[in-house]
C-alpha cells in the first residue's frame, strides 16, 4: 500500500530511521553520485605510515669493549658526558684497568723468572760442554799413549805385556768414542735448551707486550670530531653508564661526524612492501615538532633484524636523505618522526 501525505505527517520523531529508508528512493541522483565520489576519494587516499628514526651520520666511529687480557667483561670506569663534542685524540671511554694491571705484574714476574732460568741453565750447560770437551781431549791423549804401547812388537816384550797393550788400545778407542758421544749429547742438550728458553722468553715477552697494548686499548680515543652518543643494552634498552660491566665486543657508544647526515628509521616487516626507494617523506624532530622538512628514502635494508625491546616482530632499516633546513638545528642522535605515504 503506498504511503500517503497524511501517514507521513503522523510519523512521530522516534522513527527517523524508517523515514530515511522510505525517502531514499526520492533522493536526487546528483546528491547520491556526489556522496559516492566522496567515499571513493576517501578509499583511494594513501595510508600514512609513521616510523620512528633518529639523525645519524654516514661517517661515524664506533666504540666497543676491547679484547684485552684474559677477561671477557670490563667495567666502564669513565665516559665523556653524552652529547659532548669530542675532538680527534680525545679520550672518550676508560675501562677498569686493575685486573689487567695485576695480570701485567704476573707476566713481568714470569719474564724475570724465565730470564733467570735462562742465565742459570746457560751457565750449567756451558760448564757441561767444557767438561765434555776436556774429557774428550783427555781420552784422545790416552788413545795416543795406548797406540804407542800397542805398536811395540811382540818380539821385544813379553807376551803378557803385548796382550795387555792391545787390550788397553781397544779400551782407549772405546773410551774416546764414548767421550765423543757425550760431547755430542751435551751440545744437543745445550742447543735444545737454548731453543726452548728462547721460545719461553719470546712468549713471555709477547704476552707482556699484548697485555701492555691491551692496557692502552682500555682507553678509547676519538678519531673524528662529533658528539658522543651512548648506546643501549639490547635487552633492557637502558643506556650504558659509568659502573656498568659489559662483555667484550659490545657497542657502548658511537661518535657520528657532523657532516653527511641522514635519518635512520625502522619499518615493520608488515609494512615494508608499502614503501619504496625514492619515496618522499615528511620529517619532524621530537625537539622541534612544529617544523616539518622533507626527505627521500634512499635505501631499504634487505634483511630483517630483531629489536629485542620491540617484541617478536622483524624490522627493516630505512635510510633517508634530506636537505638541511635553516630553521631546524640538527645534531646526530636526535629522534625523528617519519611520515611516509604507504602504497596500497
């Protein structure tokens, strides 16, 4: 049954939904098409991706816990205050040297012991060689004497004396052979002992030299000019500080150069396909959020990385180039909010 003018008037104010449904066929076509176009435009608008990043430098120096001595962890004894501009040659980090200093004392004592042993053994071996040479010379003299006695014909001496002279000659030859063998053994022992002592002394010197070099390595110095930035523990995300004990090889600070700056941001693996190299992005420093400047994506990492403090997701590194804005004071280490138009 068609709806009359009177039935429309009789509808109370609690029935707007029914009224809208009934009047829908009477809406002008132009109005319907404009609404459809507006909805279509909203659906085609690109998705905005917000990435967290920071100002970085293409050229930078990393400071890691060095491999010095036998220890596998070292305590940070002193650090240059974060943000301080370091100049080439400045000391920026010093680790506790007490453990390595004790090791150096032990190595020095070991070197002295090896040196004393070398001197003592050298005297003993030299004495043994001299004695063996003296014995050899004496045995040679005895052989000459025995040879003279043995050369006397049997016709001129008694048969018993002749036989005794021949026996003494054989005995003298045997004693001379033994003396030669003894001298050879003493000389071989002297050579082997000297070689072993040389190896022990060389090893002691090398270990001491390495320990002394390690002592120097526990004081890290700057090679370039830039602000010192502390690194964070990968598990707790707490920045390293004086008093922390850190294992060798761990990055504890970095020194970015003041030139060739860029923005390093991270994009989740879910969104990495929505951006591409060459895309323009908007940048805002957390410290100056009222000013926006532009940049371009110049590199996207090929391999995802874990960020322990961010959960179980994988993240891709994004490098962004930008032109410095005179209104913005940019220093490496500053946090940046990156707004990118995602590709659907």
